[in-house]
């Protein structure tokens, strides 16, 4: 059983991923100054050990501290979003965006841990919400609205936000797939690799050993029996997959024009209730 890991990305961004024997950390920062010539800059800071997420198992919590630092000389406002993807090979079988609603339509899907059936081996965003619990930190400082967590106050020069995320945990109920059990027998004195014969089936199940013995031609004797258990390739759940948590932090200069242009997409932006931004 293999579990994989977490990648974080900001637009303004930081990225890490763990998959199989590959573990790497890569960070790329980009800040654009669209309105004046003051210095703007930021850093998305993480405390994360990539090896902690290797072979991730249900119930295991991995520390992941995330905060944003204003490295510029002017105040900024900050918001953060989470997106997640589960992939097996090149196939993304779960892709959840920050703005996606739960199956019930009332909560944020990323933050809601729910599976329609944790034992059916089926894992898709159609039947499940997230199976990864995000342990938020300092929730009084971060206010949720429409897929984003907004830092309550404008962030002054050389200051850092409080942490927005503390840890992630794969749900103890995460569906790890279904397994198939198949019995084999051998008539050889010493069973080699090519001497094993599958038990015949009746009504979709292996017949009993007594039924098998009775069905053999006279003189043939069952000398060895073995059972193999293997994952059902059509019902793998979240087993043997790569998990990516993308964290995007948007840092905008603390002016009404900038906030409206970026957060409001050109229209007047209404800050979440509880935010105390001092915008110029």
C-alpha cells in the first residue's frame, strides 16, 4: 500500500511533491508590481519534511506549516486557496478545486471529509468529497469566503502572517480498495511456477476442496493448495496513488484599485466580514 504526498504552489508559489522513490522540493517566487514603483515582494514559507508523506497511510498526520511573509516595503493583503488532485500514473481520478461545493452543496469540498462508501473501492470526486483532513491554524486570523482564506489585516513591510495550515492527515476511513482472493491447486509432488491450477468457480465463487477432489479423474490427487490475495485493479480506491495539495497565495498591494483589479476581477471587491484592511 503506497500513499503519496503533498505539493504546494503559489502564484507567488512554492511546490513540493513526493512520489515513489522521487522526492524533491522546488520553490519559485514571482511578484508583479502593476500600479507604482514601490518595492513589493513576498515569500510563501513552509515547514515540511517530504519524507513524512512517503507511503502515506490512513490516519497518519503530516506536519505542514504554511505562512506568508511580506518582503517588500509597502503593506499588502493576502489570500490563500487550496486545490487537490489524486493521480495514478498520468490519470487524475480526483481533481477538487477550492471553489467546489460539497456533494450537499453547502460546504467547501476541499475541507469536507466525506466518502459515499469507504469500502467499495471507488474513488472519484463524483461520489466523494476530500479524504484528506486539513488542520487549519489561527482560524481567527484567516477568514473564509468563496474558496479563499483571507488574512484579516493588511500585512506590513517585513511582517509575516500567522500560519494558515498546520498539518494534513489522510482520513482513517480512506478507501484503500478491494482485494480479490483466488485459490490454486497443484497435482505435482513439488509445485513449480507452472504447476498451479486455478480452482474452478461455481456461481462466481471457488468450489470447495471437497468438490474439487470429487471432480478430478481417478488417480489424480491434490497435493498442494495456495491462496493469492491481490488488489482488484478496477477497485483500487486511493491506494497506490499520488496526492497533490496545491496551495496558492495571492499577495496584492493594499490599495483599493489593486484589490478591485485582482480580487474583484475589475469590479469593486467586497472584503469578507471581519477583515480589517486599511486600503489606500
